[in-house]
């Protein structure tokens, strides 16, 4: 898991293994493993690997 600078994690959310959270993002819900997420609120940008 990699959390970008200035990101805010709200409450008791789960951030999956291998997830990347973009800088300045606000995480308000659970994030799936091996995804790239960013924004306010953080949402899926893309999967890191093909499934």
C-alpha cells in the first residue's frame, strides 16, 4: 500500500494490499486491493494488474 502526501483517511476504512492512493485524496470508503485510487472522495482510477 502506498498513500500519497497529504491524503486524509476518514474513519475505519480498509485499504487493500497493493493499493495506491493519490496525493491529496480523501478516502471515505473501502478501497479494493491492487488498484490506483485518487480524488475527493477517492475513487477507482484503474487496476494495477490485469485480472
